[in-house]
C-alpha cells in the first residue's frame, strides 16, 4: 500500500468510514499512483454536488480514497459554480503537493495529464 498522507495538512480518516456520505457524487476519477520504488496503487477522487451551508456560502466536498485511506476536504464559493471551480483547482493543488512531496507519478488512463488545473504549479 502506498502512503498518501502528506505534511501539507492531509486528514486521514479510517477506511471503514468510507460509507459516510459527502453528498451526491457528481463526478469520479481514478488515478494510478506509482511510487519511486515502482509500487502501484489506485487513487479515486470523488466530487460531490455543492451544498449551501449557511444561506450564502456554498461548499463543494471531495474525497481521495485509496487502500486503507480516505481524505475529505471542501472548497467554498459564493455559489455552486464558484465552489466547483475552487474544488477542482484545490484537488489539483493537493495532488501536485502529494506527487512532489512523495515522489509519486500520477496518471489518468495512461496519460500524465490528469485533468486538474493547478496540478503542475
């Protein structure tokens, strides 16, 4: 199993809590993660529909799920579109930090273009 916890603030949640809902899933993508020593694992990214949290702030939750690992985060915006925009950017930032910190190679369907903005920044 590849360790996905990084020093950039990841929150590891017990794998058995994977059934806890983050909301209605609107998108899902599975990345292949290759460690520097050649071990391979899958990292599933699940994005939930934005929800209005307090009358004006909309939150868009996402989660990273791998073998024995689950991390849940959210991004906020003035409306659902802005929350989704911020979430996809933050997913890219989080994945970029993980790849640089751990030396992992991330691919999507064999391509190094994993499809998230800010991944290579």
